[in-house]
C-alpha cells in the first residue's frame, strides 16, 4: 500500500529540532528522507544527554533520547560539505531530490555552493526550505535563534506562568521546545503546499521560515486580544483570558482541571456541586459576566471544589458531560487507557540497540496508514547504500572518499 508521499525524496541538511521535526513528519507520511550529517559528530542532539538509549553491544551509548524523538524514518549519510568533493555529492544527490530542508545561518551555505540559487540551477523543480531564527532578511537575520530565546522574544513567556505578584510568579518557558516543533509543523505544511503547486507550475521555490515569525503567529487569541483591546495580555497562571471557569482547582486531595466552555456546562457543574444559586446570579449567568467577575466566582468555586476529593469531581462531572480531567505526569500519560487504546506508544528495531520506543504520529489515515519501518539511524548508517543506489558509486570510489574524510 502506497503512502501519501512515497513518491517524494527529501535531502535534510538540518539539525537540532525544527528541521528534523519537519523531516520526521514527511518520513511518517511516506517520503524518503536522506539526513546529511557532519562526519564523526553528526546532529548536535545525538550528544544532548543523558538520557541515552542503552547499547546492547556493550559500547558507549550514542543515541540520546532527544535525537530519537525527531529522527525516525530517516537514512543517515555523513558528508563534509566544507570539502568540494562533499559539495559535489550534494549536487549529484539534488538532481533526484524533490525537497531540501536546511537550518544554517543566513548566507552560510552560499560559500559551499549549497544555497537556493546554486541548487535550483541544478534542479529547477527543487523545493528548498530554509529554517532560521529570524528569517532570511531584516535587522536580526544574522542572529542565531534557539527555541528558548524565541519563546521569550515572541511573547509566549509573557503569557506563560503565574502572575508576577504571586509566589512563583514570573516568566516561564513551555516545558517542551514548542516554537521549534511548531516551526517544523509549518515547514511540513509549506513543503506539501509547494509540492502541490509544483504540479501546475513545474517549478520549485524557496520557503523562508523563521522561528520568531512562527511564534508570533501562534500567539493566536492572545495576539488578537491585544490587537482588539489595545491591552497587553498578562500571565494568568492556569486561567484562561476569555473563558471562566477554565483552569486548575485544588481538591481535598490534589488538583483537577475544569474546562467549562459554555453556559450549559456551567449549569451542569452547579448541579453536581449543588450550588444552583450561582446560575441565577446575574454576575455569573453567562461567560461574559463570569469573565468580568472572575475573582468573585473563582473564589466561590475554589471553596466548593476543595471540599471534596478529585475522584468525586472527575466521576460526577463526567457523568454530567462537564469537561474536566486530572493532571497526569508523563508516566501516567502512557498508562492512560485511552492512550493505550489509541496505540500511541510504538516500538522500532534498531541495529545496535534492539528495540527502540517511539511515539507514533497522531495522524490516522483510513486507506494509507503510516508505516514505521526505520528507527532513528546510527550516524552514517546509510552512507554507502545511498551513494551506491542513487549515484552508482563503486567500492573503490567510496573508499577514496573515506580516506579523504569527505564521508
């Protein structure tokens, strides 16, 4: 059964997370991903540990959990792009590739003749996706950009965390590199759109993606709250700026999340909590009124909820169709019966490390299910295979490249 992108070949010259995440997404969708890495060192994240995957061959561990999270489904080749012979290999490979993903600093690939102008001259149908911190132009274009930095500069940390005046207040980053991941997702969408457009124009194009742009775009309702009201959103902890009640509450033995999205759900909560008088109070009847009277209604609800344990609230509110849930740690997530039923946790066979856990792609196709048949690769695992299969290099030519430290 053919996967959606089984006809697409991608050359990935990216490292860390945003570019590799895009490459992994395309691999999951069936594309052939050839990941070009620096000889000996490889992708920086191979060394971002511990934790590392245990090596069954009693060798020093080489596969960090970080690297494993973003490089499933790829073939790894090592090429020193600083050497002319290394550049020549890229030029040869690009003739049969549909897409190139890179995240080098602006202009740095030009000196290696691997920039868009150079490679599109070889393959005019090439879709060339550049991922940088700040984009290909502008006053910050030459700056290096990392997720944490961009979460701060892009406004996310200004609305994440407890208010400054409360204990623990102050800016907080999100617990995963969300700006990188979102940029990888945008890159995946952009690349697929360019592939579709190419069917009409028969031409490739250059995609310019910046982490800062993505982070600002993903401020979503918080950005529009500012643009509409001219009031700068503040950190509100676990509360929602536009919906009340929509936050965490302490129970008699822990915490629960209450996400009441409409007035009928609020009425359902009041019925379970036996506080129907709140429904009749004009200060709380509608969400608009509850937002205006946030502090008053939250104080009342906090006292009510803290009187009973989490199990009571979770069971009774679910019966009434009122959205609520626990706050699971990651171990509890993988024990969750719904996660188990959906088979999100998978396993791949690794050439040196036996079985490797993997978190499956959440996309579920009815006709063309995603096939997982390639664990995150060892460094340079497929160098000889790719050079032989795609470029018809023989053993002698490959040996000379190794002796010259080109591969």
